[in-house]
C-alpha cells in the first residue's frame, strides 16, 4: 500500500491511496482540475482512479467530488446522511454507493472500515483502509478522541491524523470568539497536544508512519507542531512523522511494518 496526502487544510483536503491496481481518493476538496494536477505530480494517472470515498459534506472535502465522478465515471461512496447533505455541492453523481458507519465494505483489493468521529457535520466518519496486510487510518475533522477512534487507529501501521491548531495561537489570533469556540468544541478540530498525545499511545502499538494533517494556516505553524511532537512522543519511538501541506502533495509513501 502507498498513499499521498495531496493537500490538507481549510482550503481543501484530498488523499490518494493505492493498493495493487486499486486507487482510491479519500475526499476531493479541491477543484477537479487541481486534484488531477496533483495526482499527476505524484505519478498517478487520474483516469486510473477506482472510486472516491467521502468522510463528510463540508466544502473543503467535497468541492471536486461531483466533477471528478462525472468526468472519470467513478463511483462515490458516502453514508446516507453525508450523501444527502452534500447533494447541493456535488449535484448528480453517476454512481453512488452508500455505507453505514461501522460496516466494512470492499473496493477491489481494499477493505474499508468507516468509523464515527465527532464533528459538526451530518454523519462524519474516518476510515481504516486495508489491503489484507497493512492498514492505513484516516482521521481528520474531529473535535475529540473517542475510545472508538483510539481503538480503530491502534490497528494501523500508518495514520493520517489532524493537528489543526495551537490553542494559544487560536485564542490570541484573528478568529471571532464564536468561531474559536466552534474550533475548540468537541465537534470542532484537534489541538496539537491532543493529536500528539494520541500518537504517543499509537507509537506503542503498530504505528510506524504518522502524517499530521489539516494544519490551520492561521492558528498553527509547522515549527510549533514539530516542537509539540518532540515533547509528547516517547523519546525511543520509531515512528516517522511527516506534516502534510495545503499547497502541494506529499510524495507517495509506502506503508511498512
């Protein structure tokens, strides 16, 4: 299995996962043209995509879903509430396949296990994606770490996990109070310390590759995230830590034990 976070942040989120001949997009929050450009940057032909799987209906996760699905004639997988809520943004889809949270489904070589997260959307989920040998966990846009989230991610060799904000930067920054409260709520986004505290637990399990995603360009900074990682992760950890970017994709990363 290989994957690349093509971009992550409030302006757009999209990740590609490859297992054998199967290529999945997790969300499509940029324009279709931009996603195709970024796929080509990491050496993937957009025409080879197998399906798009959707976490929730916010615009920075579904902006390009409809265009890509229609242009490439690929199915879109989303739960019923997300499908209904994203309808005005994605318009008519050529193929829609609905799943339920907690109910695994298969797309060619991949088994996808959706699990509930805590975010201000209709029915948001994260995903565990497995090729039968390795597991990738995808968990962004959650305001809290539940026991379920921790349990699911403990099974994974690689995890994409949001580290959205530094609490002090958020409180002292330009966001109005109501927006600060939304971000800090249990249905908002994860602070660096919360995210890295979970990662420190996962480092004691199977985790070997951690990609921190959805960094706020206003309320966070890569240097701040790296400093927290150094402070929170156990000193003897063997986890490779990378930070996704909003403006460009990460290279294709291979998941290993």
